[in-house]
């Protein structure tokens, strides 16, 4: 039996979607199959440009929290990881499934 990772993305919050993509990329890098199921508010992140539009979960502070996190990620070089996580997981053949 092959090792598999199944991740349910039920929230559209930027930090939660990013965490799901990190786990999926890690599973794919270890040779596992990865499936991401987007449901409820997570479906909004599958739209073109949708990953950029999600708020933060608890630190949003009327948009200021997201701006601060993005700024910190850019300084640390993590912003490229965020922008490339979705492309990387797709190129490594992760399965994205919208669930309505």
C-alpha cells in the first residue's frame, strides 16, 4: 500500500491555506501521494488570484495583519515560497479537488 496524504482545506484564511500547501509539498517530496480537498471557504482560494486575496485567521486587524505578515515573509525570502507553493504542488502532481 502506498503512503497517502489527504488534506481538507475548509478555510480560506491565508495562513491556513499556506500550511496545507506546505504539508502537501512535504508529503510529495517524501514520495507520498497528496490530495487536497477544498470545501466551504477554501473553495474561494481556487479562483485565479484567490490565494492572494484571503485574510489571515486571527491576526487580520482590518487588513493590517496580512500586510505585516507579507512584509515579514518578503524580508525573510518566504514570499517566493508562498507564491510558488501552489505551482510546486501541482507540478509534483498533487490532486486538487473542489467539494461542494
